[in-house]
């Protein structure tokens, strides 16, 4: 059969192949009505799928070394009589087909849990949604998933938590919808899983179990791949696995430049899975925990307990390594349903909701007792924003008789660089968010595909000014945007005075390798020249020899 190439948009790089596993979402579940005679059969299918989901989770729990209880709780939820009663009512009375009834019943239960006074139960809402999706997939796909073999997940859309949850055997993700800068894409990139979005409904029609090659560099997915393409994709998957092993075997080597400067390499993470991968590759800790990603479907501001439940599994594998936890950066493309009408973004929005800020700070201050936790403030522009956060943190820490964690500001709005002399007086450290900084400085829309060169001289000048102010104030500067793992930008950032790089979990080993290949004195001289150039293209030309050295390392 001839190959069929489906065109989409690249979201996470890499080439991979695997058997298709459909992951239904409410967008794709067939909600047409089932006739009265067929309803008992649809109900049996729904209840069998629920049991199948419970069996699957029990199997997964058994295979896990840690965090078993999360999956075991899912097994219990699948057997919950009220969930089963909802499924029964939705199929028999309303006529929903099995998959749609499972999703709707899980959503009903989740909303009920969301609304409860018992915070612990309310925090389980996302687990119920997850078991609903798993059962619906079984009902829609007509069978058990492909087990531990290489899988390509196909869905209409996925949330970042879904991506983190997909786990072992996941080779690639192909979405009918979604956006390349969406946060599901950030998590996929962090995990090193190739992903293509915007493939349209055609990808949803690829049968369960069929082989699909996903090319996250060109933004394509290929049905019925020919032997040569299949072989290339399999080889690419094996190379990625080997790179991971190599990173693990070299994780004990220090990240020191050729001329002896130590660079701290941290990881960006929103899930325990990413943290474990980062540590295996030698990460010195976490430079950015994107807390808001876990609450994008939220119906209210997260409580202190919600934050605690999010943080515990992320902090647990770290030992005494530091974790830089960002305060909720809601707004823009990270706006949960309950904030649709709200103004502001990042810290500006959070400061309008002081109780929500207190809830997160309480969880962070409590977590800082057992771990080295630092607080990072998103989208800062004014010194008063930092003072307000510090004031609340001091009050909460004093109430518990514990020290105040270190507090840092993200530099990701050009206005913050204009005010940098004032900001450095208020913070313990700075972290440059090159993703937003580049888009805002160059007037680009982050949510659209296309180049966003952080190595543009207009952006490098902001980085240089930030590093200069930090040096005078005697505080450290990290970069936690994607530029920290970009072979063009990374040596320039070090040359401009950045001392810490925080990168996606799957990039930690590679970036540590690059650090060992950089001559810092040469990087400083090239960075100084880059500041005087006129365009990103000119910087690319200037840095070509440096880049070749990195890519050969
Ligand atoms: C950034 O803007 O560079 C950043 C790290 O934050 P986010 O990508 O989460 O907006
Ligand atoms: Mg940002």
C-alpha cells in the first residue's frame, strides 16, 4: 500500500514510529444516541471498559518502582459505585454510547469532587477524569492497549498532564488539533517525545494498532510507511534511547567549560516523570517548575492542599538538590476556565487574588522544610511586585517559625529589563525567560509557528543588561527559556554572563555535554561581537564555528 503523508505542524522534534493508540477526549467521543434496544449492550461494554481500565492500572501499578499508590487509587475509583451508577444512568436513560458515557460520568464525578469541602477528595478530580479517559479509550478502541510495545498516541487534543501521564512505551504523539507552543508541546519536548499537532481529522481515522511514523522536525505523520522510512524512524528511536543511556553514563562528569568555569545545569519540569529523567542525566536540580500547567482545567484557584499534592511527587526524587518553583503563571494561553474574564498575566494577576497567592506560598514554605525550595515570580515588571510576594512569604514563614525561601524574578518582559537596577535590589536571583522575552521584544505571537530567535541582537542586549545588573548586585542569573538548550544561543548566553542553564528534562545530558565543549573566553568575545550585529541571521553566521564544535561533541 502506498504511503500516505499527513501534514501538520512540528511541536516537539525527533522521528519515531509505533503502533497507533487512540486516546479519546470529549472532543472525539461519539455522543450520538443509542436506540433503546441496544442500550443494555452499550452498558455492558461501558462497564467492561471500566473494569479493563482498572485492570490496566493495576498492571501499571505493579510495574512501577514508586508512586504506585497514585495508580492504585485509580483502581479503587473505577470500582466506585457512584461512578458506575452515573455510567448506568447515562447509557440506559440518556442513550449515550459507552465511550461518551464513561467520559461524561467521570466528568460528573470530577465536578462533584471539585465542589466538595473535603480538599483531599477534591484533589482526586483529575484522577477520576483520567480513569474515565482510559476506560473510554478501551470502549472506543474495542480492546486492550498495545501493552508495553512502542506506541504513537493519536488524539484530537491533549493536556500537559495527559502527556506526562502517558509514560512507558510512548514513542510519539500525533494530534488532530493543538498548538506547537501549547504546554502539552512543552512537556513533550521536555520528555524528548516527538510530537506533531494540527494534523486534522485524517489522523483520527488511522486504525488502532496501525504503524504511524511521526516526524516532529517536518511536522508530518506517515500512514502505511514504506520499509526504508520505517527503518530510518526505528533507527532514530534507538539513537534517542542510546543518547539517554549515554547521558546517564556521563551524568557523574562535571559540567565545566574547557577553560574551567563551572555551569549549573538544572531542569524544567512539571511532573515527577520529567524530574526522574533529569536526575538520571545529571541535573543539579530544577530551575523551573511550571505549577500552572497542572491547573489549566481548574474550576477555582488551587488550594494549599492542591499545591502540596502537586509538589510532593516532584520534590521527592530531588534529595537535597534545589527546586525553583514558579508561582502560578496564569493568563494568555494558560487561562483556566474560571479566569476567562480576568485581566492580567502572571504575578500581576496573582496579586489581584491575595488568598490564592497565600495558598501557594503556604505550600511552598511548608515544602521548604524538607527540601531546598526557591520561589520564582513570573512576568515581573516592577519592584513592588517582588516586595508584595516577599511580604506575604515572610508573614507565612514567621507564622510557622521557618526561614523564608530564596525569592527570584523571571525576566521575560522587556519592561523588566528597563527596571532591572530596581529589581535586583529586591531579589535573591534572576531567571531569564527567553520564550516570552523573545516574543515580546521582537513583536512575535508565541502561539503561532515560525522562528523566534533568542539569539537576535535585540534579545541578546536585554540578556547582557540583565547579567550586568546582576553582577553589580552580586546575584546569580539563569536562563530557563528554550534558548538555554539551543546550540546557537546557549554559548552566547554563557558568554554574556549567565551562570545557570535550566533546560527540558530530555536535554540535560546534551547541554552538559555542550558545556564541556565550550571555551568560555571565546564565547565571551563572540557574544560581545554579536551584540553589535544587526540581525539574527548575522548572529547565526558569526556563531557557525562555535555551533559546529557543540554539535560535534
Ligand atoms: C519563558 O517565557 O521563557 C518561560 C520559561 O516561561 P513559559 O515558557 O512557561 O512562559
Ligand atoms: Mg514565560
